[in-house]
């Protein structure tokens, strides 16, 4: 029996090595599906105007909807590690925005924040959701903030995680790099995978080389689109920033930030907290730009407590 066990174990290890070496896409997709399953998330799609939106959904179909919006260069799976903490109590919905993931990625569309907020409203309409808790990270938080200004009657609460759209007194490293030229968030060589992960996450995790190749292969064809969207976000923030509109936010708002964010300085969090009446501010130590990935349990603890109030 012992010999059989070790033979089986050796066989499984050999299979994993072969898959990793020659079929990394299969292994990568299997790992992604496993993370989705752990969170109770299922891949779905809905037609919204002339677009088909892919999205992940989990939790009870009759539960209170929570919609979470990913950031620049991200997709619906940015929330997969976070999902297990929310699906037990809420109907969690995480879409791919147009321009990202498996949604339409043609260059010709308007990917500005106002246009994306309007599309998010149409997405909610297509799912028959009149009102929800809305959250977003980075660019997704900018869109969520824009949505709260345009459609406050559609929201029960707003959670902003390291969101763009508000300028703080301290310049971030990303702002300095963007002024030099060329988006520092776009991968142009495979070496940029490590550079980008180190830029976004305060304490990056190890990524196997074969998986890095896949990440780069998936991003490279959309380099021109990502450059365009990045500078559209920069233009929106500089010319149509929301600093002077924060006092118009009437939705209960929670602001979550990583103190070590190199993309959007933590001083932006204080500006928003001061500008949005009765907002709640939480700043995490040893966290960068994506708290729901870096510290999902801690982030969810605060997020769930806030949702319970509203």
C-alpha cells in the first residue's frame, strides 16, 4: 500500500511538471477556476447594448447585490481571492469593464470615466438591479465615485479602495513617471511583469516564470489600447477631477487605502475623507495599491462591517 501511495504521488508530481513545462495555460486556467470555485463564483455574461459583458457572480441570487469594479489593467478575477468573504452574505457581482478582460477591447471606444459609469448603469439595468452596494479599486473606484455623483438613488453604499479621480497634496511615484512619458502600468517586455507587480503590491508574491509568460502574452496585444485608456484616465483626473465635487456625495461612503501605495498617494484618502460628509476612512499599514488582494481577510472585515450598517 505504501509503495502504491508513493508511486501515485510521483506520478502526480511528474504530471504537474509536464503540465507546467508544456501546457502552462491549462494549469493556469485550472488554478483560476479553483480560486473562483472557492469563492462560490460562477462565470456568466449579459448583453448590454452592443456589448456582451462577462462577469463573475456568487452568493444567493436573492441576496443584496454588491458590485465590485476592477482597476486599470485588471479584470473580474481581481476580486476572486476576496469573494469567499462576501458570498456567504451577499449577491456578489464582478464584471469585466469594456476595454479589459474578456469584454470588448477595441481601441475606438470612449473609455473615459463618465462613459464607463454610464455603461455600468446599463449593466445594472441589464441584470435588473435597481439598487446595490458599489465598490471599486483604483480606476474602478474612480468610476464608482463618478457613478455615485450621477446616480445616488441607485446606491445603498459606496466603498472606494485606493481610487483614482481625486488629487492629493503629495505627488505619487506614478504621477512623476507619467510626466516623463509612457504609461508605467503597461507591460512592454516580459521583465515588466515583475516590475509591475512590485509597483502595485507592497510585498509581491512569487509568480512562476511560465505564468509570467502567459500574463505578458495576454497583455501584449492590447498595449495600444492600454496606453490610450491610461492617458484618458490621467486627462480625466487632471481636467475633470472630482475634488470640487466631493461635497455632493450623499451615499454612505467608506474609503480604504494602503499606506504604501506607489500609484495613488495616501494623501488622496484624507482629501476624500475630509470632502465626503460622514465618510469612513481606513488606512492599512504594509499594503500597496490593491488591499483586496494583499490583505483580503482584513479588508473584508472592515468592508462587511460597513455594509452591515447600510
